[in-house]
């Protein structure tokens, strides 16, 4: 992970050094962009990056400069990732932006990234409806028709699947 | 808002901050614990037969059990206000500790009273009073720990809230021990568990939402 100077820059920011802080935010912004691109649908990445930077700003006093910066940053980013996965449960399940339904885009969303690896650990019925409704923007009814599940079962599978994803991310964090 | 505008906004809001320290948090909670206990005893809430009570094993059992659980719970909670730390291992040990304490109570009970008339010994009217007072005494520590939790950056908010609840509830019970007239281990095991359990449940439900970041 990242630049060895980040800890020193954050330490300077804690003392009020604006120029170091600006430089740090720019680098963290780029790092978080890559982090969330591998873990979230494209439509959620920018919001997740800014939300995480805001959390870093608010909680900067919790960083201890005598410790490495990487694990601290990773813990905050993972917390915000889990937050986003949870938010997907309650987010609207239809009428997402049109661009999410473009097949080529879908491939770029789900190919060889962390989210896809996580989806593969779910039951096929769960991962299929999460891909359709949460990543590609299909409505519950459309997903039900395509998968042969009832609308109620689609909702249950999305809810349980996203809950399972959140638990998996937590477990990975505990195992690390 | 573009990323550059967002960075500028955060930079313009930058002020020097005092670093969080687990030791400072621990001192705040230790002082609050000591202050609450001192006030409780100073206003004459302690039981009048304290010298007699102090000769009974059950008094020391409940005092030590609540005190140890409160201190260990507070340590687990405070450690987990650091985003890098997970409270899960500490919580497992706390759970083991609670069961060891209750188990020790059964031994104390067997040595002290023997079996029989269990329901009558529970004395539910006094028991509910105990639950109410214990929960009231748990309010200052749960507020203080909740405030520290909000100031920190817990990344396991549910588990941290559980640790906060256990610590605050056990401290409320610890202070209440000085006023509690019952020395019956069965009564103590049941009603202290109800009081501490309720407060822990409230903390588990409310704190993650109140301290979200």
C-alpha cells in the first residue's frame, strides 16, 4: 500500500499543516478511487471516495503517528465499504441510471475484482439477483422473470446475499 | 462537487487536533467510575449492615464479579475506539468471564444455603427495584463511554456498543452492590443479569446509530 510518507503527512495535518494535508488528500483520493473501483459498482465509487475522505478528515485525530498509516487507512476504507454494502440493501432496487444496464459496462463492473470474487461465494440464486438488480439496474419484477424466482424471493435473496457479503468482508478483516 | 473542490473544502476546514489516546480515555472513565462511587457513598446510599455483609462470601463475590467485568469491559470498549482494533476477541473473553462469575455464584450458593424455595428467594418486587437502580447508576458510564466512542472511530460499532454496554452495566451493578440488601446468590445472579442485560441491550441497539461516522 501507498507511500511511506503518508503517515508523516497525516501527522503534519494533525498539527494544522494545510499544504501537506492537501497533498495527502490528493494521494488518498487516488488510492481510494482504485480501492472502491475494485469493490463497488461504478455508480457508487465517487460517493464512496468522498465519504471516506470526509471520514478521514473527521477522525484524523485517531491516527497514531507512531503506528503505520496503511492499516489505519485500510480500516477506515473497509468500514466505509461495509457501510456501502449495507446501504445497497435499502437503496432503490429499480430505476438506477441507464448506463448501469449497458452489457459492456456490466463486464467492466464485475470482471476480476473483489466484488465479483465475493459474489461468487454466494449461492447462485443470490448472486444472480444482486447482479441483475443492484449492478445492472433491473427492477425486481424483471429480475423475477429472468431468473424464474418470485418477486418476494428475489427481495429475500438480495437481502440475504448482501448481508452475507457484509459478513464475509468483516470476517476477512478479522482474519487479516 | 469535483474532487479538487472537495479537497479544498476539507483543507479550509483543517484545524490542529489533539490526538486520541487510549490511556487518556481510560483515565476519564476511571475518574468517572471513582466519582460516581464516591458520590453514591457520600450521600449515604450504602447499606447500614455493611460490616456484617463484608463477612459474607456472596458480598465479595458480587462486588468482585461486577468490578472485574466493568474494568475489563471498559478496556475492551476503549481499545476498540481505535479503527484498527477489533473488540471481538475481548468480547469473547468477557462472555467467558460472565459465565465464570455466574458459575462461581452457584458454588457460593451451594455452600451457603443449599437448595429449595427458589422462586420465593427471587423476591420479584425487590428484584425489579434493583434492576431499576442498577440501570440508573449505569447511565453516567454509558453516556461517557458513548461520548468517547463517538469521538473515536470504531470500525465494529455493534461489537463496540456491546462492550460499552457490558462495562457500563457492570459498573452500575458494582456501585449498587454497596446498597443492595440481598446476599442471596440466586437473587443476585438473576436480577443482576436482568439489569445488566437490559442496559447492554439498550446500548447495543442505540449506540451504533448515535455514533455512526
